[in-house]
């Protein structure tokens, strides 16, 4: 296990997809540019199958199917296109945005003949990659302990998550070690992250619609909390809206077993606005209340259009104690979910869920049915990748309303390159003309 083979072209030639995702900022260096990369091969000498969608592109640089351009710069820290891991998974483009401790690739399962997502443990502040062997090595020997601690955690968490079977939790298929690091193979979902959706939305999301999208996330969190696991990085970009109509909680890369474990030797990358106070304090215990803060912060972002203030900035005069310009009951629920100290928050995800459904008057039937949102049938659903939008707008049902209501559509954005493709962090949408009920707009 763990065998791999190289693609036709070495890591340093560049060539993968989304510019922001593939051109990383390396420690002490400028963003990867031509000085780090060799020249690209001529047209006709690229991968036969597109690293962006795995359709046959006949060796062209730019895929005629999805627009992915293999000739764009790719960081030498990333696995090159065409690398085969464990004799099974052929590596393609980067999915979403690389995190501080890992990167997720689109890959092709050569046995099952289908796309999967492969996450590589890659703490980029600690490591480099050997171009000839693709081995991941630490910059200095003193960092080996930190790297190995994180690697052990990555494997332990992957084993734990692989046991989960819940419609709102990412499904793990396999994991293995190779190149001096470890890999997790997950189901590949088509759709876009909640973060990408909100990033292009003009205005805010109505409370009922926002709650209906977050209730399934709370279901998933209650499921993992009951099994002693925390997520620790709940935020819009880690919540995925699939084209099939499911909300899925992604990226348990920061997960830890809840029973007394402490992270002492590795720094933690925090998401400002979504990280609670205890994550800034070394000796503060973390628990389900930590993830509840992340969901509350995500709800705040949907209702207010901006993330909440950074937890450390709330230690003095807390802005959340002022007028939130929301109905009193909803404001009280939001403040409790964002309690500065753990005892001030909801004790469980289920308790938070019940408070939301009650204050918004969502019926039990509607609240239970929000594991997924309905997708309108009069719009064509396009096959897209993680972090990529469809032209289909997800919908939710409001309690007491017979009609299916649509979420607000994000403003159209001009494509940065290629036909209707997504650069990580930017959404490309064709012109949509959708009539939306006024109650959905914030």
C-alpha cells in the first residue's frame, strides 16, 4: 500500500487549475510564480484526461469540457497532475482552498471508475516536497515532532470519521500512508460551499431559510458529538451544499477526540470570527460548545452579511450586547449560541436546534425534513466540483407555506478564464432571472 507513480511531467513544470488554490504562499516566500516553476510542455503533451474533470481532452492544455487550464502555474508543494496513489487514485486539480494542515485534490478512482476527493496531510509551514520522489519532508529536524504529532492525529481522526454513516457528514472511503505523509479518500460531491454562496450574495438570507440550511448541520454535529468527536472549525466554507440537495459538513482536519485530549505541540490555524474564545486560550477545555459557536457565527454571517466580531475583540465592550436589528427572540437565540464563554452557550447541538425551530415557528415536520433542501426542476443541474456553483438555486420550505421557496441567487460574476469555470474563492454564474419572494431577502 502507498505505492505511487509519477505523471508525465514533473512537479516543477506547473499546471493546475484554480490559481489561488494551486499557487500557494510558501513560508518566507512570495506566492509561487515563474521563479519557482519550469516551462510548461507544448500543447498536445499534457494529460490526456483533464485533471479538472477527468474527461478526455486529447492532450490539450485547456479542457474543452470544463475550461480547466493545465498550463497555469502549480506550486511545487502540491502533487503533480497524474500522480497515482496506492495504485488506485490518479491526482487532478486542487479542490476548494488549501488549509493550513492539508490540501484536497480531485482524483480518479481507476478501479471504480469514478471521481473521489483525496485529502493529503500537508502542514505547509513545516514541510517541503522532494521533486524527484514526491516525499514530504520537514524543513528542519526540530519540526519532526510537530509533524509526526499532526500525522498521528490525522490518521486517528480519519479512522474515527470512517466509522460514521450520516447524511450530513462527509463519507470517508479509505486512508493510507505514502510519501512520508498520509491520505484520506472521501466521496466527491457536486455543488458549492456555503461560503462561496454567501460570498457572492448581495444582501442577507432570511432567518427561516438560514435556519433550514443549518438544521442539518446541527444534526450532523450532534451525531459526532455523541461519539466523542469535535469538528473545531465550523464555518461557511466547511459546509457544503450539494447539487443533490444535501448539506454536508466537510473538513474534520481540525477534529480531535473530545475526551481530555490537548494539542500542545502544534499551532492551530483559527478562522477569525468563527473561532470561540477557548480556541485562543491554551488551557481552556473545548467541547460541543466550541462547534456550537461556529454554527452560531455562521448563522450571524447569513443574517447580517458579515462575520461576527473576533472573540478576543469582544472581551471589552461586546458589540453583540447591542441592538442586532433582529426580532427579539431570534436575537436572544443568536446571542446564546455566540456566548463569549462556554457556560453561556447552548450545551448541545440538539438544544440549539430546538431553540431555532421554536423561535422561528418551524413545524416538527419541516424541521425534520431539512436534512436536504429541494432543488427546482426547471433549471438544468450542471456537473461541477467542490467549491463550484451550479445554476440551480437551492430551496427551502417555510412553516405554514405550501409553496417551495428559493434562496436568493448570488450576483453573476464574470469568468476569470475559460468557459464558465470557478477559480477558488470566486463564483462564475451565467445570467439568472429568478423571481424571489420578498420574505427570503434580508
